C-alpha cells in the first residue's frame, strides 16, 4: 500500500505516521518491521531494495521515507524509476512518502497515486482560523481530543485555549495534556485551569528566542529556550516555530527588497498582529540571506536527530541555538 502524506501541518503528518506505525507494531514484532529512511539522502536503489524486502515473521512491513520528493526533480531519472516501480509495489510493503510541503496539483506522483487501487493520498494542512469553518473545526478537534483524555472542556475554556495558543495543534495537544493531568483525567477543564497552566503566548517567547539569536546573544537565547521548555512547550513544536519564523524572515527580506509597505508584507505573509509584524521586520535586517539558509539546514539536521532518537531533544535544541550563534559570529570575523 502506498501512502502519500503531504502538507504543512507537521502535527497532522506525525499523527498519520504514528497511526501507520501503531498498526504495523500491533501486527507483530514491534519495531522490527518498521523502517525509516531519510529521503534527502537515500539513493533510489537502496529505497527500492527496502521496498522489496519481505517482512519478518508477519505479513506486512512499514517503510517511512521523509523528504524524498522535495529532492527529486519532476523530470529526473530517480523519479522516473520510482514511478515505474510503484505500480508493482509488493503487497507486503506499506510505503509512506512524507513531504512537509503540499505537492503541486500536477505532480506526477499525485497523478499516478490516483490511478493505483492500493494508494491513499493524505493532505495535512493547518487549520486556518480565518476560514469560514476553521474555528469550528478546531473547537471540535479540541473537544474530541479532550474526550480521549477523559475530560470535558468548558466552551469558554476552548475559546480561551485558542486565543492563548492559536491554531497549532501540536502546541494545543501539549497544553491539553497538562490540563487533563491537572484535572485528574476526569471532569471538566475550566477557564481558571487554562489561565493557571497555559502560557499567555508561547509564540511571543519564540519571538524572544529568535530575537536573541539575531542579536548574537547565546546566553540570552539559551535562557529563552530554557523558559520555553520550562513552560512545557514541546521540543518539536519549538523547532517547528523556529523554522516558521526563519521562513517568515526570508519572506520579509524578499518582500522588503521588492519595496512593499509594511502592511502589505504582513498581509502577504499572513502575520496579522502588529506586534508580531514589527518584531519580524526588526529581526529581518539582522540576518544575511546565506545565514538564514544555513539555519534552515541546521534545523533540518536537528529535526532528524530528534525524530530518530540520535540526540536528547532539549540538548539538540541547545546545540542548535549555540551553533546558530557561533555561525553568526564567525561571519563577522
């Protein structure tokens, strides 16, 4: 079975992969039949060999490949090999191709997947609170997620959670876990509990972290990181927000070079709050474009180290913070 999981919702992608992993582990022998490959590095011969490998003492195995399609060009030989192979994908292999961006509508793999009976396309896009049904969908998700944790959320508590945290479901999941524990996994979560346990704005602290990085202040940056972790922010959420902020900085630089006024830049980037936009535009000139590219590469490396268990998540974030500051300092020497 081919699973094509794509879109910008990191939490949604992770949940889909976790669901497939759980299904495979329940079938027998746990992780022995689950394999992850880094699509940015794997050669096509290795990937196809893995796809053809038989499962161990069970009837199915799961192969998760992240970031492959972003590396392959639409007209490249490796993509052509993959497209030729997939119609004959062994029924004993579940292949999950995971991409952090939404694939273009005309991507050849999307077209092929629609013709394969044993293929499923899963689009994971963030919930947009500005859409007509965005807030309703998020409220419903919060209620269902709370129910799964054994608690009911007062309507006012749901509203406050969204106001405090926003639409990021990983951050909301982290806050809901704390609230459910506070309620003893039973009863109702009230607005008082939300006020007590949920930071007023984790994102504001993310701005402070990135601002400290931009000013080449490693001690301050580490303090901000420690504060975020102490507030209960999930490590992958922090990494995702740093990546988001870097992408916004890149966009702000490009739009500023095009001569757009501040309001138009905010509209194009989807930054609605004046405070956030002012901070963003103040941070952007502190980075050279090549610095931001280097930071994005380091973020991808840290993401891999955390997800594969190669490094303790807080330590990985600390090293990323120091490396960014060291990189910035070395450029000015």
